[in-house]
C-alpha cells in the first residue's frame, strides 16, 4: 500500500508542476488535433494532383519522414507512398519532369485503395 501512496503523490506532484497536464487529465483542455502520417501523405498526394505543391518540396518531406521512427512506417502502403513521393520531383534525361499529374493521380488512387 505504501508504494501506491508514493506513486500517487508522485503523480500529483507532477501534475502540479505541469498545470496543462492537469487540465488535459481533467478534460478541461484538449490537445490540438494534428494529422497523422497517413493523413499527411494523402494531403501531399492530393497537392501534387492539384498542382498546388512543389514536387521537390514533397520529395524532401518524404525523405525526412522515411528517416523517422513513426510506427506507421511499418505499414506497406505508407512506405510505398513515401517511396513514390520521394521521387516526385525526378527529372528525365531532357531535364523535364519524370512524373506527370497522371502519375500522381494514380499514386493517390492506389494509396486510397490500399488504405481502405
């Protein structure tokens, strides 16, 4: 019983030191919603299809995510999508874009299909 009392005091002490944590636990404060990696991938793919994002910037973003430790990286559909996005800005031998909007549309459709 003494260990439980000690643990309870430690939790209370930590909550006093971090008032936001107390508010979260009491339900008075909600942490902001942040999109997960899967949602971010969908957003980047949709941006490529719409032409509203730079493929080179998407490449950089994808490579940074692939080097991370997100648990979603173990999902084959996530890894495949990131792998594709990591090559979104590749150029052909003439210096033009290797991938077109049609490619991006197919990638997005494949990603959505494999997530369902």
